């Protein structure tokens, strides 16, 4: 199983930008789908963007037009570019495969804080 660990979180003011990185322990070429998840305080972890080998990409409404996923399969690297950030984007961000199976493990995530 490929392990995926997100990094690059930090604090940013509303309207600012931040990019997250996801390092993988192995090749992602054979993985059907990958994505970025977010857990905000008091809520369950949510898939906010997912991308597939056929180049299909989906964004939840709250981030569409502001966030963009980038995949560098030859480097086993995923990025999440976040622009025009809002306080409600505050949370812990994770990268992982899509879909999640009962045996899928999670990395520690990276904290993102957006201040108004």
C-alpha cells in the first residue's frame, strides 16, 4: 500500500495563497484515484478534490475555482494550490488514495489556519 504524507501547512490571512505537497512512498502510476481531504474542527474528514488516471478531476463546491490539484506522477508527487483562502478553509489537510478502503491508512495531515 502506498503511504501518502501531506506537508506544507501553515498560517495565512484571508485572501492569501498556500500550496501543500504530498509525498508518496511508492509509485502512484498504478493508483486509480488520488485526492485531498480536509477535516475542519467539529466535522468529519471530507474529500475536497479527487483526480483519476483518465484525467478527470472533481472539486467540491466550496473550493472550486480557488483550489487546484497538480499531479507529477513521474515524481510520485501531488500538490494542492490554494488561492483566495477563507477562514472556513481552516483545518487539517490530508492526501490519500480515492476511494478509501477499510485497510487504508492515514498520514498525520498538515494544519492550515486562515485568519480573517
